[in-house]
């Protein structure tokens, strides 16, 4: 069963609208991350995760994707994960699923039964959690956080159903799972809330722990266990069940005659099984059963290549278009938003959705008064799928003047833009927000940015660094202490890496990861970047003609900006050359030194930190370099050298803590 025609057609159209939508998604993700961890949440956890997932599908190398989450700043203690917690890539159609299996499978001669064994499990719609056991006793529970550091919510998790307080054997184990709110518990204890996942997220982090007893933990992975060999994913689930954990349903699968394929199971779930479950799921997870081979495939942008999420197709509802609202971004591009008669999909009422750009509107024929089909991408993000009836007044036309500054608009391909680069307040605010967010400056929330722009204190990024305490303390609700903190935070990252310097400026299609590729291609000074030709930029791996043209065009329009930024005192951090230059390091298991300290040593020695084992990894640092764990075996298969912590410290010339 392939995805419905309207969904497939929509994805084709979105491919053409990707450029502006990627920018909007990156802005949404970075703003939501900043707001949430600055105590002023502007989006639910569910919305945030869905935005990250969609952005990963459109631009896998976006910094907003590789960040996975954000540094936790709540009152709960912060603890580093000994093994990072990441996310999965997604597929949504039969062809995509089949292609993934074929790409990851070994030649039949190398496989025991002539086909690659797969383990298929339900993709729980919950909150990721890591459970730690020492000598068989439950000692710690961490949230995912940013994948590297999580929140220690052990007291709350200890009250949840499904958590084994003491294992049948005195083992040292780390388990991964999801905190979920069962459908019956949702009805009984949280009837006023619409979304079980969002309710589980908020309840699990309550400082007083109230309501945690109504949540359930279900486990699905064992990334670390001492003294037990788990060579297959089926062994992992058998082990979890033997230890007393609740687990999602799991099935053996393959692309073979007589065996249910992942797609067969997907059809079963979408037609009847999903509705019968006592908990919410939003797809299936498919893993290669052989764990050593699975790990040997490595990862891309923090997402493993040996596992994938097979998402369910979105549910659609028909409604009527009421209004078009145009929003101006930092680059001057105007994004149209559809306002429609409210509808309910999967328990949530929605009435707005992005229309991406004018070209998309014209392709689907959207207009006020038209009947439209609306879905929720990833069961969360509202999206106009198609138009099912002709708009009475015809296809909606773009604004002739900027809704923010009144300047006459221009058409730039599929985009409508405001050309008033220096005078449009919405553009100024957007550019400043982009810089602040990509620098990770928490003291600068949306209200401060809005006030400095409205006061005429800031018109471009260099103006931020001309601000004084007196300037800021004169603003509404800004005392001298707050003003001083705001100024200090601005200068906290200085000097900064060249890719951060250039990748935070809101250059169309060129974020930090793109600019890092530019730097690594040899354009490692501001002068070299400014002098690069369009042809040279286009030849950079992953750049392509569209990005190259966007960068070259931006450089031509902002020739003096780099010089002005240097004049106000910003500096570029010199490229580090050290004992690990050109090499990569991954840490796993126990270590005497804090993980953050070890990773800092890598970067200070000119190396790169990798979060997982994969092709191209230089060193895997672990307690016993002769270890026969699954991860160690996978590393050796790829030619990675396994070394001890002492050997690593000697390599970087450090004594440790």
C-alpha cells in the first residue's frame, strides 16, 4: 500500500518549495529551542520534535538537525550520557522502505539464510529515557536532553509503571526506552488534556513528581551491559523481557517469500492493529538484526544507518480556506500562511498552516473560500495537502506591498520578497534573531530583540556589539543588572570559529554546516570566502549550484559587512592544528574523566568528536581496548583503532582530572 496520491503529489511540490521552507523550519527549531530552555516555551515538545524530524528529511546536515535537542536548563540535575541518545531517519512509502533494506543488506553469500534478517518494533510515541542499573539495582534515569546531556529525573521515573527496581541478576546495565501515557490512564487521570505524549512530557518533569505514577516506561534497547553477549536485536528484546521490562511488540521480518516484510506489518498496523493498542505509536522501527553489522554501517548526522523509522501516512481532513496571512522573514522572503475553518485531527484543533511560497500556492490552486485537504505531518505539523474545490475568487495572489514596511514587493522565482533590506523592521529583527539563536545566546529573548530594533539601536548584526549597558538599561523592563548580563552574553563567544561567524548571518541556504564545508574546502579565511567564484563554490562537495549562487549573491550585496564586524571587535578563532588534526574520536563506556572534558581535549588537539561508531572513525576509546563488545567489534571491522583512556590522554598530552 503506497502513500495516497495526494500525499505523493504534495511531496513532489514541496521538493520545489524546499528552500524557503527549510529556512522557516530552521528558524522555528532554533527559536523553539531557545524559548523552551529560556523558560518561555512557544511550542510543545511534540511540535519541536516534529519540526526537527521534518527538517532532517529536507536538509539532513542542518545544525538544527544534528543538535537533536538543546542543552537542558531546568531545575533537574544535568548529567552526561555515557552513550549519546540520537534519533532515526524516516521512510514513508513502500519504495523508500524497500530501497533502505536493499542498500543496507549484505550480499546474500554473506548472510546465513540468504536474506537480511530484520527486527520490526512499534515506534512508541513517548519521551526518550535512559535507565541505569548497577549490580542489578536501578540507580539513575536520564532524559534525552540534547543527546549528549540529559536531566536526571530518577525520583519521578522510580514511581512509574514498568520500571524494574531490581533485576533478577546483579548486572551493570544501561537500557533505553520511552515514557508513555497509556490510553486508559490518559482517560482516567488526564481527561482535560488532548495529547498523551505532551502530557507525559510535562508530567515526567514535575519537580514534585505528582502524576508520575500514572506514566509507564517501555524499553527497546540495551546499548551497554557487562557480562552478557547480545549479538542480535532479538537477543536484546528477549533479555529485556527476562529482566522484567515492558517492551513494545516486535517481529522478525525480511524481504523474502513467506516472511512478512516491514511493509506488510505497516499495512497491518495502519488498517487495524494501531487502533487496538493500549498506547500511542506513530510508526514502526526497522533494525538490522545483526547488531555488529548494524553498528558497522555507522551514522550520518547523528542518525544510525542500520535502523530506520517507517512512519505512518498522515490523516487528512477537509475544511474551507478563510484567509491568507503573509509573514516577512529575515532574508526578505514573504511566507504565506493559510487560515482555515478549525478542524480536529488526532485530538488537536488546528486552523493555520504554512503555504511555503507563492509557487506552491499556484501549483495546488489555493485561494480563499476553496475546499482544502489538511493533514498533520508526523501527526503534528499542520499542512495543506491539496485543493479539492475551485476557489470562488481564484488563486490567491501575492501581496503587492510588504505587510511590514509597505515597500513594493518583487518576485524572485517561486518567492515574493521585500527588497527593503535595510529599512524593513521585520527583516532587521529576523536577521538579529538568526544571529542570536545560532550563537546560542540565552540572555537575548525575542522581546529584547524587538525592543532594540524598535528603538532604532540595531539595524544590522555589528550594531549589537556597539550596544552599551546604558543603551539597554534605558529599554522597557531592562534594569542595569539585566543589561550588563545581556552585553556580557554577546561577547561570551569571541573569538569564534569561522564557520560559526559566517553561518550565523542568515545567508540564504547557507547555515553553519554549509559554511563548515566551505571552510574545509580551503576557503578558511574571510578574504578567501569573499574572493571565491561561483564556480569554485559550486564544486564544494554538497554545495551545488543553488547554494553557491545564494552565497555568491549574498557576498556581493554585503561586501562591507565582514569588515564592519571585525571593526567592532569580533574575531575569528585560529584553526587548531594538533596531534589529532584530521582524525576523529568516539568515546564509549566507563571513563575516569568526565565525557565533556575528554571531548574538549579532542577539539583542542584539532580532532573531531564522533557520537557513534562508523566508517572513517579513527579511534574508539573504551575501558578495555581488547573488548569484544558489539561496538568494539563493529569498530575493528571498519578499521578503527580501539584504545584505552590512558592511551588517549598520552596522545593529546594530558594527565586527566
